[in-house]
C-alpha cells in the first residue's frame, strides 16, 4: 500500500488536469491568504517601522557579511531545527509536523503533476505516506499532550477555538488522506476522499483566519531579533547591565528607589524550572 500512488486510481474518475488545477488553486489561496493577512494585520508595515526604529537606536553598524551570517543562523536554527523551542518535546513534535507537512505537500505535487496515472511512481508514494504519517504523529502528539491551553489552563482536548483551525485542518488532511489511500476500492474510500478534499480545502483556503501565515512571519521576526542584538538596539529595550552601576542608576533613578543602591541577586526567575508549556 505504501508503494502505490493513491492518485493513479483516482485518475480513472477525475482527470489529471482537474487534479492539477485543484493543486494550483490551493497554492493561489495560500499566497492570496498570506497577502491579505499581511494587509489586515499590517505585518510588513510593522517589521519595516520596527527596523527603522531599531536603526535609530543602534550602537553599531552591522556589516553585510554579518547580516548574511545571521540569516544563515536563522535558517539553520529557527527554521530547520526549531531551536527556539525550550521544551524539547515541543521541539521534536514541531519538527515531525513541519517536515512531515513539507514532504507530504511536495510529494502530492510531484505525484499529481509528474505521475498522475502511474501506480508505482518510484519513491514518491512512499514519501507521500511517510510525510502524512510524520505529520500525523507530530500533530497528534502536540494536540493531546503538549497544547498550551490544555497543559496550563486545563482546557479539554476537544474544546476548540478559531486558533485551532490550522492544526485541526492539518491533522484532518493527513488523517483522511491516509485513510483514503488505505481504503481505496471500497465505499469508505470515497467517503475518506471527500473528507480529505474538504479538510485540505479548509487548510489552504482559511489562511486569513488561521495560523498558516504565521509560518512565514516567524523566520523574519527571528532574523530581525538577531539584528537588533547585533547592532545593540536590543529591540528598543534598555540595556540594563549592572544594576549597581552609578551611571545606570543615574539614567534610571527608580532603580535605587525600588531595589536599593546595591541590588542583590534576584534568582533564576522563570528559569527556576524546566519549561513545559511552550
């Protein structure tokens, strides 16, 4: 089953051209939804204005080579390995979900555009199934065991909000896709296929209202954060340094008022225990 192209049998009832048009439409919906999301939330405007504000507060100029190095660090750390997650379980779950989704989407496009009627299609059917399984594994792990509102606020796993639209439609797409592939040739196969199409259309057609576009904003935000640390602007926050420094206390006279002339060690704070809710 893992080695069979699930779209090859479908091509006997739905033309490859129709399947290809559907894939193109889903891609256009993602692009359009992301652009509308940026316009609605003014994300691009925020990043540009924040960058200009940071430039005014910069203490040094970041060279082009250093910017390139920071961009590569962002790609390898925040994007490819999700190092921003302090909770290792959350990080592993995210990596399974992210890479599973990428493999699943790429394999779908290759199978529909390259092998719409070929049942074997080389290694791509295996990648399609493995991508869907990886996505489902990481997604269900996150949903049942890691979700923030479940862990910290005690909400039941079946309590849904608009913020859950992305993960629910993502899991539904992978789940119904696998069930459709495993039950092809039966009445259940068509039922799961319809549910697969409905869930995938919801996933790609609701970018404006879901967290789908968030995937594109995160790398930009991580890169901008590295730049502000490199140029000393520190996201427009003050550089506190040593709280007992007289020059710092002269700049922020409320420090001695609330903490004394020689503030003591304040402890680990939120780092007192291992993070478990994000």
